[in-house]
C-alpha cells in the first residue's frame, strides 16, 4: 500500500473520530438540557413567551335624532409601571417626583411606592400594577407624570385600555337600544346594527413576565383597532322622555302589569319614541322586555278597523246601513257576544257601530255576510297584509296570527270571534302600522328606528322610508275609515279625550285576557293619529292588566295617555303652533289659554306677531330682541310657567 493511501486513511480516521466526538457532545448536551437543566430552560422560555392579544375596537355610538347620545363606549385604563425599562440616570432622577405624584393619586404613602419600585427593579420585575379603571382624563394626567412622560420604552409607562358600554338615558329606551353579547345573544339596535357598530379589533403583542402577568411590548408591534361606525336613530329624546314618564304614571295609578307606547311619523314610518315598561318583583316599573315589538296578543276592539274595512271593500255593507244590536247580546251556538253598554244600543248605522264599539253590531255584520263563506273574509284580511310582519328593523318581531278556515282548529265561532278581535293576535307595532296607513291615505310604511350609519360627519349608509304596500284598500274605503275614526272621538267611546287644542282620530280597545283562567283581567288600548285632518303622528298606547277595581276600559286607562302625549307633541312643533293660531282667532282663545297656560309652547319659526299674540293671551310678559321670526326663547318648551312671568324672544 502506498504511503499516500496510508495518509488518506489516517486523515479520514481522524475526521470521523472528530465527527463521532462532536455527535457525542451534542447528545450529552441534549440530555443535559432535557433532563439535568430542563427546568431552568423551561422557566426561561416561559419568561420570554410572547403572545398576541386582541385590542377591542371602540364600539360606535348610538344617537338620537338631535345628536343626543343613547349609547356610547367609555374607555377605562389600567395603569402599570416597568421599573426595569428606564436607565439608571432617569430612574434615579425622577423616582422621587414620580412617587410623590402617585401618592397624591392613590392615597398610598410616597415611601411605599418608592420601595416597591426599587425592589422590583432589583429583582428584574418588569410589571407593577398601580391603578385600575381610571377615565381618559385621569389617564392623560398620569401619562404626563415625571418619568412616565418618557413613554413605554424609556419611562416604563404601561397603559391597558378597556371599554365599558354606557347608556346615558339609563332605563329609558333600554330594551329598544338593546345589547350585543356576541355568539348570537343580541337584541334591539345594538344587535341589529352590530355589523356597523362593532368595528375591527386590533392586536397587541405582550411578553409573559410571570404566571398570569403579561407586559405589553413596544408600540411598533401593535395593530391599531378600527373604531365602529355610529348609528343615528329617528328617536326624539323629548318625546321619548315624555312618553316614558306619562306611561309610567298611568301604570302606577292603575297598578298595571305592563304597558307600551309607540309614536310614529305618519308620512315616513319613522319611530319617534317607543316605551316598554313592566312591573318588577319589587313593584317598580322598568324596561324589562320590548313588549311593543315581540308580544302578540288579542287586540279586541281595535281589530274592528279591519272588520269594517273588509265589509266596505267587499261592498256587503256601507256606513249608513242599519243593524239592530237589540238588548246588547247575540248568541252564536253556545257562545254569547255582549256589548259593554248594558241594555244594548238599539238600532245603529255601521258607522255608529264602530264609533260606539258595539261588539254585537260588528259580529252581526260580519257573521251574517260571511258565515257561508268565511274564507272570503279571511282572504280580505290577508289582502290587507295583516297576517305578515311589518319588518321593523330590530330583531324579535312577533308573528301575527290570523286563523284560516282551512286550519284544523277552525270552528263555528272562529269567524264571529275574529270580527271583534278575539282568536287573532298582533303586536302593538303591527297594529299601529295599519292605523298609520289609514292616516297616510292607505300607504303602509315600514316602521323604522335607524335613519343613518355615520363615520363622524360622513354618511356610510342612509335608510330611507320604505313602502310595504302603496294602498292597503281603495281610496273610498280609506276615506270612510278616516271619518269613522274621527267619529270615535267626536261622538263615540273616546269623547273624553276630545279637546279644543289638537284633533284626534282613533279607536279604543278593551280586551279580556287570560279569560281561560277566570274573569277580571283586561288589556286597555287606544290607537290612532293626530291632527285628525292633516295627520303627522300616529300612536298606540297599550296597558296590560290594570287593576279592574280602578278601571280597565280603553278610553279610561289608555286614551288619556294618548291625549297627553298628542297635546305635548302638537305644542312642541312650530308648525302645529301655527295651526293653533287659527283656533286663537276663532273665539277659542279663552278655552285654549285657560287649559294650556301653564306649559310653554315651542315658538321657534313663528312670525313675531303670532308669537306675541300667543304669549300675551297666555298672560306672559314678552320682551323681543330684533324682528322677523323667533329663533330662540328664554323659557324652553314644555316648561311650567306662571302668569305675568317674563319671556325673552330672540328674532331673526
């Protein structure tokens, strides 16, 4: 064997020996790391673990029509300190000044904070909690403290933000504003418009300092969240508050179980106010559920609107046709229909049947004309559309129940019972939508709460009025129903709310409820619109289970709430005040002034002479600055006033 081959073999042997020894060292080191020093390195890895944390986006605000906040997210800050981050020079220079400020802030002695920070710095502890849940103003002050003003990296300042949803109106409108708790658990505007409100979450990297404690890393690692859009509603906070207080007072007076009020703009379907109050176990009233939207119930006499419309549309009866209500009872099979008026109402026209809310007259007219073909009556109701939801823009609308002769549960009394509002079910918002359609000359509008989605002043999306049905009935039928609804207040069951200030058209309802459990439980309601001649607003008031010893009829329990709110709304709008001026000049001045002299109207937009005429007739002293139209008044609308009180008007 040549010497060259021997040299090559020797060199190869040395090389493989070195590789073998290196492999042995690696195995030994792995064994050492895994088994001998494993706990040490695992603890070290745990110390420097970095994890991504979600930064919640600020949820958008919910606003009333005038810009008042109905729901907002308020930031709260947790403040901490990394004593290791500052240089020795900065730490020693600012520690006394910092701890003095923190002593004032927290009430703990300055020496406590100094010892805590010095000890933490010596132990390489990078996260010391200082205070939790401070507001933005306090956060800004703390951020300017000595050392902290140098920021996170140089000053060790750590701030973690959390948001809390706040509702400035408290219990008012609570169920309609709703909530969004995630995973499908949502309700109201918060739930329906969450896709716009919730925004886009950001991301922040944090380093694990010790078990359960995470320190935020540098700002450059953060992905900033994108705030949610704002939602602007049609709600008028003045009307909402007045409706809430008025309904609350009536529920308390009659010790009722629960009730609701919904007020809508006739031309558009915009919901201006919606109140839902239920009695709690302690006896007070709160917004427990959105009764007006979700709760279906037998409407009783307010359903007679549809019975009359069917008779008129099918031309089987007319407003002047006579029906004999006899002694106020009418027996069908083994069931008896009764009028509220003892002894009966005798012979009535169809219009009088509606105005006086005769159960017997209504049932006779419907039963005699449709008993051989009940499907014709039901199909007419279906043509009106009352078997369908009105698609209000929040979740939870109840489904109407309109029985059909083809159903298995149809019986011989289904038709007559339907005629006066039993065996059928509708929600308050659905009933209101159809009375609103009568006021709107037959045009059925979708009730809607939200008018726009905005990002600051920029419109992201707007929601226009939506027509569900351009005409629920013929012009002739609509016109006749308008006159009949006026007649209810002028001559019928609601004459107690007839007044000289604002004309009202509508229908009373008094419904027995839970009658299968026994007698004595009722639902009182009134639904209609105002002013009767040129309707601008429609409204429904429904009060469940008032104390029957105190009263339970719709005209006694529900209608006064309607009247109070109609007068308030009519008086707060400049255009309505102008209409009222004609009443002043038509020799009704003394009656109107006497009745409304204690409440300040909204005069903005009125010519100077008209404003002066109204106020002087109310017994007020008037000071005017300028000429033209009223742009502001020293006494706000709705304020209680006294005779000879001075009011200053600023004119354009």
